[in-house]
């Protein structure tokens, strides 16, 4: 394995294990030593990749938001896209990422934000605001085209995001529901909530 690939793997391991520990023990109660032990490193090794515990938390939150926003960014200004299909993709992308391989960490976004510096918090919130704006644009186009009933787009997107975020708490890969089942349910629930097809 090349040195560069090895470093990348170690960095990802630190992010994965810290994410799990922040959920299991709480951010404040998790030490750099705890993270190092979980990774099989000496604590000094972590400082080759991250300057402090907050920088690890920030990177975890940043990665998650980038993964959520990037695939749907084009939908904000795509006036040709079918609003219903765009909304389904918006929901599916978020649910799939939330309940995918990172779901075991269950790092709660709002709790994590409280532990960031003001500067880092602004960077994450900027991405969250972009996500909200994309969802609002999709719903607004649907309202204008008559496929969604008039709703408060901002509250609608807040509600969608909250339902999806909450699902990572109760979801289990070994449970009754598959990710696709949850995508279908949340999408259909959302469509009923915004009155799809009503004038």
C-alpha cells in the first residue's frame, strides 16, 4: 500500500471511530486517547491528521453535508425537471446517505453543531442553508405548476429533513424495513403533506 493511500485509510478510520464514539459517549466525554485506542493508534498519531478534537468533529459534519448537498445541487435551478421526480430524488439521496454505511455512527447534526467554533459552525450552516434552498426551489416550482398545493416551502423542507434525520435513530439494517421502503414511505408521506395533485 502506498504511503498516500495508507494515510487516507488511517484518516478515514479516525473519522469513523470518532463519529461512533461521539454518539456512544458524547462529544465532551470522548478524549483523543479514546479515539486513538479505538483506532489502534497512539494518541500522537492522530495529530498527524487533525490538530484537535473539534477539527475531527468538523470534518465529519462537513463530509456529511457535502455528500447530501452535492448530488442535488443541480436541482435548484433546473426548471425543466419534473418537480415530483426532483422531490423524490431529493428525498432518496438524503435518506440513502443517512441510512447508508455511516448510519451506525448516528452523529446528530444539531448536537454536533453546538460543539463547533463560530467559524466552523458558519461553514456547516452555509451548506445546510443551501440544502434548504434546493428543497424550497423544488417545492416552489411544483406549486407554480399545480402539482403541489400552496405550502410554506421553508417549513416543508425543515419537516422533510427532520423526519430523515430522526430515522437514523430507529433504523436498523437488520430490522423489518429496507432503505428503499423508508424512501418510499417518507416520499409518499411528504407528497400527502404538501397536497400533491390538489389545486
